C-alpha cells in the first residue's frame, strides 16, 4: 500500500527546536536537492582530538536571531552548486524540523542567504516520500497550528 503524502505549499513556517527557533519562514524548493539555512558564523574547533563545528544560524538583522552558538560533532563538508551555477564547499549539519506537528530529521547546509527573502530553503531530499507540493498553497502547516 502506498504511503499518503502531506500536501505543502511553496512557503511555510518551520520549527527547529534543537536550534531554539520557531515559526521560521521557509521556501519549499523542489528545484533544490538539499535544504539550507542562513548562518552568520561557523568555525571548526578541535577539542579532545575531535573536530566540532561551532555555528550561529540567522544573523543580528533577523528578528529570530538569538546569538546562540550551536555545536555539531556530526558534521560534514559538501560541495554544493548554487542556483547561479557556482560551486562552493558548505558545512552540513543534522537537526530536527517540525512541520504539521510531526518531527523529522533534517540535514541543512549552512549558507549565506542574507540577500535572500527566506532564511531557510527546503529541498527535495527532505520532501521526498513525505510531502506533495501544491504551488497554489502557502503556510499550510503554519495555519494548521493556529
């Protein structure tokens, strides 16, 4: 039996409880493979012989910026081609995302999205086998919370 997919629009709001961020605007982008989140700083720190990624999401101009330094021990670097065709190396971090009241694991690349309207872009790797995108809809998950 085929699993039924949840219908989502092109824009919504997402909760990232492990990052202490809630109702963050995001763009649903089936043209993007990976999901990405705006970050303001990231540094790799060696501690006890192991690498840790210390990073802050969003930046001081964003109303939900909280200047919290998050630490990831399970992170990678990945070469990503952006929408303008340029390739760059980005850090990848795992966290949890809440949409439609359900918690999902998600992997984000950290990217400078300061000039973009949405600080988070949700790509097809996360959407696959969970969501069906209806381009006529917006904020479906967010409106169900109210």
